[in-house]
């Protein structure tokens, strides 16, 4: 027979346990997934624009973008994973109908990254053609990053995207706090007129702790496939450079490496890599 005193103690212990579990779970929130669809590819999708989903999301959430065309400049000011219809599919060799792609871009830009550790995976990013020296709202690049402007650090993961027909493909910067990586993208024909036109990846404001690996750069014919002016701890590895003006232009870059790249058909006969490297 259980005494009343023991019963009271057991009841208090159970109540305390439940209270502790409730307290422990009070601040634990499951990440949400938002679906974006501009037509009927994904019936029941909550949003018709990527920006609306970004605005509704919280840091840590995932946004899945269905096949379609999204004529918008998306300002990403939260740590989000944004997945296009071809996320996880290597863009270097991808050959699917455009109707199977999530196509993003406006004259001013496609993605403006304004927070740390954002993932952009599986899109076609194109059509940026408003020069920022003429249009104040324009970014001049398909994907735009600038930690100094946004008061952040970087750490972005840009992968499996076809980035084409822009002024600049990616305006890439990182302060080194977090590692940033650009991989398995096809970055091609970014030759629309404007500042730094003809550059696949352009970095003028500092790039540190960055890896550019296993991408294909094709037909960026005005400047270089990659231009970096100021940075350190940069790895450029296992990329293919085909029919660009130059493959790589570097200045004031230290403690970095260029390894295992395939460079061919460059149309600048000088075909020089401008580098200031300390291995």
C-alpha cells in the first residue's frame, strides 16, 4: 500500500518532470518548408513569388521553388535554404527542358544576399541587364553578395545553378568568418553591357575563406571567368574554363591555391593569370 506522503512525492516529481520537459521544449521550433509556384506545377503552393516566401519565412527555414519563371529580384535577409526545381543536379551537365527549371531574374538582379550562410541551389539565373551605374536599384549581377554593405559575414553556398546572360554572373565576397563555396555551377555568357561585364565571378571588395570548385565557365568573353582583387585563403580547383577571355585574374591575393583546373580556348592571346599568391 502506497502511503499518502509517497503519493504526494511521486505526484510532485511527475509534475516537475513535465514542467522541465515543457521548459526545455519551449524554445525549440521545427524549421518550416515553404513552396513557391508561379503556375500549376505544384498545386496547393502557398506563394506565387519567391520574395513573398522569404518575407514569411524565419531563419533556418527552407523554400522550395517549383518549375517556372520568376521575374523578380529576391532580397534574402534571413539564413535560408532556397532550392530550385533542379536542386542537387549538377548544372555543368544538366540538360532538361527550360520548363523543368526554376528561372529567376530581372533587369536589376536575381538574388541579393543580405544574411549569413544562405544556400542557393538548383536554379537558372539570368537576364540581369540594367547597369548599376545607370540604374540606382540595379545590382549588375545574377547573385550579389557584399558583407560590408549588409553588416554580415558571408558563408554562402551557391551550387548547381545555371548562371547566364547577365552583366556579371556572381558578385562574390566573404569576410572569412564562415567558409563560402561555389560549386557545380555552369556560369556562361555573362556579357551584357555594364561594369565588369564579361565576368563569371567578380570580387572587388574582399574574398576570404572561399572555395570555387567543380564549376564550368563558358563564354565570359569581356573580362575573366574569375576576377578577384583582394583576398586570402581562396581555393580554385577542378573547374573547367572554356572559351572565356581569360580564366582567372587575381590581384592582392595571398595564401591561396589554384589546382587541377582545365583551361582551354581562351580568346585573350596573352592568356595570363594575374596573381599575387603566397602558397
